[in-house]
C-alpha cells in the first residue's frame, strides 16, 4: 500500500510522512477510508510508534487526514487538503498525469498572473523591479536549460511578490515546485528568443507603472507559452480569457 518513493533520504519521520502522504494523494486510500492501525503501520514500515504518531500529526496539519475517537484516522476530501503545501504539491506531481497537471497549472496562471502583473505595475518598489529584471537578465544570459529555467522561475515569482499583497505570495512560493516541470519541458524549444522578448515586455510595463500594459503583455506571454507546450506535448491547454491553445 505504502510504496517507497525515489525521494532523497530524510529522517524516519519524514520518510513515513512521505510514504503515507503520497499513498493518500495517489488514491491508495480513498476519501473517508481509515488508515491502518498505528501498530500495523509500525510493522509495515519497521518504525516506532513515536515516528508514526509524528507522521500522523504532520499529515493532519497538512489537512490530509483527521483523527476522531473510536472512528480512527480517516482521509479527508481533497478540497480540505492544504493544496499549496510543498509536500502535497510534490505528491501530486509524482502521481499526476503530466498533461492534465499542465492544463490545471495553465488554468491557474491564466486566471491569476495577468492580475498579479497589473498589481505589480501599481505597487512594485525599486527592489521588486530589480528582482524581476534580474530574472529576465538571467534568462537572457543562461548558457544551459537548467539556468534558463531557474531564471524563468525567479522572474515569475518576483512578479507575485511585487504585488505587495501577501495573498499572492503562496502562489509564488509554489512555483519553485510546480513551474519547474512545465518550464523544463519548454526550455529547449526554438521559441526562446520570442519568449525573452515577451518577458521583457512584461518587465518594461511593470517598470513603467502601466498596469493594463502589464496585464496585456502577461496574457500574450501565457497564450504563447501554452501554444509552445501544445507543439511539444500535442495537447490543448487553457489560456487567458478562457480560450484554449489548439493543436497544430
């Protein structure tokens, strides 16, 4: 039931949390179903009760499970999970069908990122713009795909932080995990010079304090990014204004 992942070595508590959490996200234990008794988990994983209890507390804090007297520890519905938690995001990535995952990610970005860019144009301070510019310059100077992806993530994270609105910040933080997959797929494409111009257009609009121009430039960037993935993956993705990028 609890398959071992290929994650790096962690403490016993982290390993148990990882194995049980990924099993829940994978659907091995369904919503409303009860986890095996504590002692059974100890035997299955060859760990102490203290380790299992700590793992259960961690998973409870992430919203995946709840413990009630006489009814055991049950899996909660996914809508009650902390979906922005780094571990929950990672478990989704390890278990999700990649094209479905990318489509959902584009739906989120299309709904939120143009607004974030517009807010950044209004509220960004000098250090915010410097971070966005550093991401853009890093993309331009990148010698490897890995460096390009790292700079691209920095660029988009900086825009969300530049909103100066703390409710946007968790999205920026999750990008370290979620965007790396799609950016890594797209990074080797021949579209890179065009993508750099589009990122620079977003930067210029934010630096100039032009909110609507920043919004529009971000919508162009996202639409073309979806088109790039369609060419690479052969699947339609949701783009700004609810329009899908089509197979070509």
